[in-house]
C-alpha cells in the first residue's frame, strides 16, 4: 500500500477539504482502492480472487435477511470525518435513501460494515478503520481476518463508544458467528476462503 502526501495550498479551505480533493483527483489503476485513512490518501491494489469470493459469500448471506429499504454495497465510500477517514469497505449495509440524497454517505448511516484483511491492509482494518468506524458510531463492524496470526478469525464488534468497540463475538474460521438484530443470521465461516 502506498500513501500520497497531502499538502494543501494557500487557497485550500481546510485540511480535510484539501485531502478530499486529492482523493477525488487520484487517478489509480482500475480496481485499486483509494481511501483516506487518518488524513492520508492511501492506495491499495485490487483484491484477490479469494478476497472477492469471501465478500460475495457474505453479501449473498446478507441479501437473505436485509429488507428492500437497505442496500449491500461493495464500493461505497463512507465518510468518517471525525477520524479523518473516507473508507471504502469490502461490504456495507446502508439505507438506500442515503444514496439518493446526492451527497457523500456518512459512515454513521451504515448498519453494518465488513472488512476483509489482506497482507497489505491488515493493520488499517484491525486498528485504524475499526477506530474510525467506532468513532463514527457504526453499530456493527465485522472483521474477517484470514491473516490473523496464522489463525484465521471472524470478529464481530459492536457497542461503539469513544472511538472503540466492544468485541461481541470472535471465532476461528470453521466455526459459526451469529450476527444480531437487525440481521439475525448466522455466518458459517467454514465456507470462507482461507488465504487472500
């Protein structure tokens, strides 16, 4: 992963506005993920086939329980300005109405965010984005971590307060993890790809 330095010029309104402009103007290769993490524009390579497969399997499960008022998105930017972040999670469940208002969607509007670690972004997903999502008040954060210390894990975080989450459940791949209301569905991690 690489980072682009953000140095606002004298006419910039604010550091955040300047950073967002750099993000908007970044011309990345197709499939790369460009995000703002802790005020720095970052670029990650396209996800692997296993990564995409894991996202698709979770998305398929969520479609079985999400109402028509919500969408499940793979490339939606979520603003967490208090954490100096503009994240593009692997999946997020957001009210469809939020996308119709022709503005950037705030992370706080998501009911659930799912991140899948890769070797190049694991620290961002485990620490920096977890903090940003918690600070924004995202109620549920599911971290699928096939790179966790040789023991692939799925961890569900919730009850955000002061930029931190409480661990609601954590299982090794091969076990089941229950997502609470409004989802009320069980994720069988046995079917998730082990390597990214």
